[in-house]
C-alpha cells in the first residue's frame, strides 16, 4: 500500500515539475509576452522621473487592490468570469457596420470606432489608430474572446495608417498578432517607455518605433502628439510596471482629440484639460470597472467627470462592448454614462462599431438595446453621410 502511495506521489511530483517547466518555457520564449529593453531604452528609464530604478510609478499613490472583507473571493470572481450569469454578455451578434475604406476612404475630421479602445481617425491628411486589437485579449486561447458581431473589423479592412499610438502593454490594448499583421501598413508606432522591446520582438524595425515618457511630444506635419499620464499599471507576465502606461493628446488645426487609454480617476485630467484643452472629442475609458480595483479603472460616472475635467465638447465611451473583462453586465457602462452625462454640457456620442462619423455629425444611436437594435444599422449608415450635427434621439 505504501509502495503504491509512494509511486503515485513520485509521479505527481514529476508531472507538477514538468508543468512548471512548461509554464516557465512558455513565459520565457513565447513571442506574445514581448521582449526585454535594450541599452537605449534602459537609459531612457534611468532618465525618467517616473522610474524608481526597478518599476514605473503613478503620479499619485495607487492601490491595485481595493477589496474589502465584503468583497467576493478571487475564486468566486474567476468563476463568474468564466461562467457569466444570464444576460451578462450579448446573446446575439452585435449589429455593426461593414468597413469599406477602399471605396470610401476616411476623410479629414472623420473617426470610426473599431470596438474596445481601437479608434481610427484622420486629420491633416494623416491616418492615426489607437491601440489596435483584432484578436483575443489574452495570451492563451482560453479567454479574452470578443463578442460576436455581424461585421467584425479585420486588419484586411484597414487602410494605410501613418501612425499607431499605444497606451500600454496589456493584452486588450497591445495585440501581438495585430502588430505583426499591421506592420506593413503602418508608417510609425508611438509607444510608452519599455514597449519598444515588445514591438522589436515582433519584428517591427527599430526606426519605426518612438518611445515616449509622460509629456514627451512629437510633431507629424501639423499634428502634435503628446503622451500624457494615466493612473494605471502595465505588464504582460507576472512582472508589473516594467513598462510605462499613459494617455494621448492629439492636436491639429482641424481636430483636437484626447485618448484616455486605461486608468482610474485622477486630478491629472483637469491639468491636461487646462494645458491642452478644449478638446473636440475625448475617447474615454468606460468599462472593466469594479469596486475591488477602483483606483485603476474608472466607474462610468468618473469617466464623465474626466470628460468634464478635460474640457471636452464631446465624449466617445470606449473600452466596452467588445470583451468581458469584469463582473458588470455588458450594457452597464453605456447606460450609466448616459445618465451621468445628461447632467453636464458634454455631448455623448454613441456610434456603432464600424460607423464612420465626423465631429460635425455625432451619432447618438442606442444600438445596444435588445435585440441589439437591428433598425439602427440603417440609421447609422445614413447618419455617417450627414454633414449637420445629429440631434435625433432614437
């Protein structure tokens, strides 16, 4: 009996060691986890006031974990993520608009939301994209699957892109395969400190990558790109904050835009608004929030306040409607933003995924309503052709 038990324990230990070895090799060598910074990047780290010699730090004290004794256990949270309750996620394909840039090129002042935090826009004859994600928001095929859509945006749909701006290296913002597949279409990548190493690992030439610290600025024709702070964190493995994170300001003669990336509410929004505002439109995070991580993701009401602080004329809620990354229902972010923004002077715009629109014609469709508003698809197509501001309320 003891001999059989000993044999079982021996094989169990061997299996566990093999699993640990496989996990180590996967984390070490799988390309999706990115690369290590070169000497040039390490010097930039050392020169940054936001780097303490080991990791990057937020401007204000920030807790990753804000849970309490009343919070559900981690096991409960994981179970609810892998086994969502009824109606937490869409039960049918979301109605989206098919892209057709070959026959209808994007014009100056036009934008299109591609889902989550990916937005394509054109200004000063340059096309810019934020956080391109076209695959799972996960390094493994067990999670991060996007919601079904009637017309899913693909890389083949994309036009030539002059600049890609990246907010941070989390999987729902930095897509390994998308970067590789987009490489030939992209003129230049602008990334936070440390993220260059990931792109280099994915075969993006060094001369096509510019690393930036908070409040660094570059000029593209008449467009200013300024990398600004956010209150968040980074990491593609168990190591956190070895790369920087942030938001972006885009200033040009015909478009003033803010892209929040991810992050908790911060006084920095007001500072950015005072220094670079007003903004024609602010693309603001609205989703993946929870009381247990309340300082690294905003609640919808805080997202609206951020738009107010930024001195934004219009707000496009992003970071919702594509992935299940928290415990709230998928419609909760937009419904709460609708309610909160009604008390402000900021205009809420709610384009369908794939809908091309302009600042002068902001779509306001409630396309997320059951059964995912098939009647709004026709409305959206017509709206994108209008030149006057849309004041209709569906």
